[in-house]
């Protein structure tokens, strides 16, 4: 009897601990309203770094410096604090990068996703994240046909990147054949490069958007072409209308809003 009572007590205690667990939220205050974000525990490196920077006031006074309608709004560049209108932004950070924590397909670029910005694959093949820059997905609603086309394009882009990697060491030779108008030499070298790249090219699997993702992208929206390439580490739980307002702002030729959108952050629950 005592053993049964003990077991019941342990179960009750475990349930209480689960109930009392607090999710991690950050509130982003902007000149257009507030955005509440939940951070994922499955991406602890990004979660802890974001919390640390928010608590230190790192983001306070920075701008949403890159805004593209039906795509995303990007912030987190410390160089944007008090930046002049003509300043070129997007290269700033805390002096370090974060190891990628791409938990795909569990986390994907649905409307409201919080993701880490990063440098491109050519200089960053490990897909490491910026130490501070992030973006919030506005996205758009896609048709089934558009998603099918994205799947096809994604596979083709991967194969093109592989070919580029193998062709790069021969860049000067290829240029020499072109300058000499030596078509036979150019084609022979390209055939050699294709043979070298063939095993990796053949290993590329077709990109398939999961059915549950398709349901989201065709109803709620997002940016599916980024899936699996960037770390998604949180999501908006309140304030999507603020993102829509910011994404609708007029921008310059560098996608920076003509009107500064200043932000401030605070951790509201841990």
C-alpha cells in the first residue's frame, strides 16, 4: 500500500514539475508595436545566445535594417545603431558565429518563424549562423504548383553548386580556352569536370516538401526555399501584424526602410 502511495505521489510531483516549467519568451519592442517570440529548447545554442544578447541590451537601439515584403524583416546588426541613411548595413555582429542547429523538418520557415541570418554557402559551407543577426518570416501563401516548381529548382540549384565547386580549380584554364576560342579544349575540360563531380551529383536527393509543410505554405504561408539551409530557433506568438506593417514600408535600393524602425528587447519569461 505504501509503495502504491509513493508511486502516485511521484507521478503527481512529475506532473507538477512539467506544469510549472516556463517557456522562454523575448519581447521585441518596435516603433510599430511589440512582437512576442518563443525560443525553441531544441536549439539551445541559439536560444541561449539570443537571451544573453537581449539581457545585455545588445539589440537595444538597433534597426530592422533589411525589409522585403512577402519575405522577411531582418535585424541584429550592431552597426545599425544611429546609422546614417546611406550606411551599408548587414555585416555587423558580436565578433563570433554560432554552429548551425538546423532541426529540419521539425522547424521550418512558416510565417512567423525566427531564424538566424548567415553568410552564403560559398564562404560558409558549414552554414554557421551570424552571432546576432536574425530575421522574422512574413512570407506569402503558395499554390501547389509553385511548391512543385520550388522542389525542382532546389535540386537543380544543389547540382549547380556542386559543379561550381569542382569547376573553380580549373577557372583559369577554362578562361584560357574561351579567350583562345578553343571550343574543343573547353568542352573536353568540362567533360572531365563533370566526371569528377558525377558521384556527388548523383548522391543529391530530390528536395521534397513534407505534406504537413505544404498544408502550412498553401494556407498560412512562409518561405519554403530557405528550409534546411538556415537555423530556425523560435517563432512569433503575438504581433504578426507588426511584422506586416514593417514589411510594407518603403525601402531604398538596399532594402533598408526609409523610416528607421528601432527595436529594443527584453526577456519576459524564462
